[in-house]
C-alpha cells in the first residue's frame, strides 16, 4: 500500500482565491494586467507598509529590475548573501555585474555584517548589496542597512522566504532601498508563480512597471527607447494572491507552531539543533531546519533517507553560492580561517517538512523517524 505523501511545503488553498480568479474570467480580464493586479499591489502595500509595489512574474524578476533601476553596469561589484538560493544572485550576472559573496553568521544563518564590512574594505567601489532573509528568519538588517548607508550603497532585501516576518516590529522587505517577495508554489502564500518589487520610491516602482511591460513608450504606435522585459504578473494569478493574502497571518502561525513542535520534540537530543532565530525579530518559520552534530554519527543524508523511506519530503540546506560550479571564479568574503560558516551549516543541516497541512499524526511520524536514528 502506498504510504501517504508528506510534503516539504506545498500550497494551501482556501476558497477566496477561486472567487477572485472567477471574477477575472467573468470579466474577461485574463490579460497580463487588470483589477486583480492593481488590487494585489495595493493590498501588499497596506500589509507590509512598503510604500509602493509592482506585481511581477517572479521574485527573480524583481531582483533583476532592482539592479536595473540601481544602474548596475558590466563589471560592477555587487555583494550578495552566500548561503541562499541562486535566484538571489543570478540577476547580477544578467546585468553582467560581478558577484562577491558574503559569508553567513551563526546567530541567524544570514549575511554577516562584519564580513560585509570586510568586503567594503576590499571593494570600496561596490555598487549594491543583496541580503536574503534565509528560511524566513530576519537578518541583522539594521546593522546591514547602517553599513550600506555609511558606504552610500543601495540595499536590496531578498525577502522571498520571509513575507510576514518582522524585525523590531517592521516587515522584512521594507528596510532596503528595494525589497522583493516571492509567491512561488512552496512559499508561505502563493500565486502559483510570481513575485513583487517594493520600494518607498514611487517613481522607481513606476519605472519598474514600465520596464516590466517591454518598456513601451507612450506613443500610439509601438515605440521602444530602451530594452524592457516581459515581467508583469497576470490578472489571473494575482487573483490567487489576493485570496492567499487573506490567510497569510494564519499560515504564519501554523508555520511557527511547526517550528515549536520540532524544537520541543528534539530538545533532549544534544546532537540536534534547530535553525536559530533572531531575538529581535519574529520569523515566519517558512521552513524549519535542523543541524546534526557530526560526532553523533548521524548525517543529514541519513535523516533525509529515513524520511524518504516513509514517503516524507525533506531538503538539504542551500549549497553556498561560492561552492557552486557556475560561480567558481567569484570572490568570497569570510571571517573564518578554515572553511566558512555557510559551509558548516550546509554540511550538517537539512530542511524538515514544514507543510501547514501536516496532521498531528504526520508530525508524530516525522519526529519519530528522526528520533529513531539516535
């Protein structure tokens, strides 16, 4: 008999999504733009306090447009989080910039402000910083913002994983000159695929909308004075986002409860540590992660294999960018003499199933499967 599939983090639909999507069909607004797009942007502006928002096809597109708006030129150095998904830094290469990766710190697994300072000493002419909030945990974003300000360099916050997380009461994604969110299928809310660029600079967001719709000039005929992109969100998927946004806080509470369950369940196993949280923040716990002490004899692969045997999905920690073959020639800034913080986290950590539809029985199976290894 096929065992029930327990997912890492799958979409959770409610009902309001269908209403907004049906409205798009009923009014024939199935084109790339329409009332749902406008409303979704407005509702995100109100929820996050970001200022202005442009709904786009992906979070990656949002980072790309942020770099384009900043004016990154070929060869310009852009600092990026190292322990992250490649979408954080790939757009640097779209603009032919030079990525330089900044190591993580143990406290939150996010960009180390001290390593960022070291990077500015080596590259005083750097043009931008992209800082990701890993797995929904806020970075030390006040320190990173202060460093960027001191060097007069714009900050892009990659809040793809951290929508609804706060740092000292303020939403992640709203500290930078630009912030980005993702609504990919596995995120805390989804539009099936999509993203958003936010900023307090209204003119910049208007330009982002222009660039995201092929940079068509205001002329009766089709005229283009600069290169644009096909990056705008469709009215149909924006409807899904509007319905999902109504349940964001509910999703966040369930994610946080999953993290607490894991933390309590493994508290008596010294070899296990849950991913650390920023004490000055309120994380959405998008994915709960753990590390396993190497001396325990249990490896992350052993744990993931045991879960897989029960038809339970898990995932390795992101492989640091400086270890990726495609970035073999990129510089990497760390304070460590041997290896790096990000490498150690990658080697001993993995992501636990964090689906908010997990039943008590699902959680018990996950927890017991891992406990039986020790």
